[in-house]
C-alpha cells in the first residue's frame, strides 16, 4: 500500500523580528535548555529563524565536537596548573633549607 510522503511546511515570519525580539527568543531558549525543560534539538529549532541552518544533525554534531574540545582544553589547563603547583611545592622546601643554612645578614 502506498503512503504519501510526510511534508512539513515552515513558513517564514510575516514581519522580520527586531534585535530585541531575537534576543528574547535566544534567552528564553537558553534558559529553558539550561533548566532541562527542552532538548538541544528543540532549542535549535526555536532559534532556527535567527541562526539559519540546513541540517540539524550536522549542527548537533558540531556542538558535540566543540564541547569535547572545550573539555579537553579544560582538562589540559587543570593538569598544567596542578603540575605548576606541584613544582612550586617542591621548590619551596629547598628554598627554606637554603635560608636556614645561610648566616644571618647584618
């Protein structure tokens, strides 16, 4: 049995939204996403008229890749800071020993 394809019509807005309206849409979508009221896909669909894209799957993949890069950079930064802190902690006792051995200056 033949079934007709499913079609979805997306009409553009009748009037172009101004900057304030766009900011409100983005803020509302971001807040709803942050509070887990909507999914990332729903937030992207809501903002599609402001940030046009063709394929939502591609955008979601790009967002995942960017999030992974940020996480990797964050981990590298934390490790770097931890290593610097460890190096400083190791050099501090050596400096204290040097100060104890040095004769008092007048």
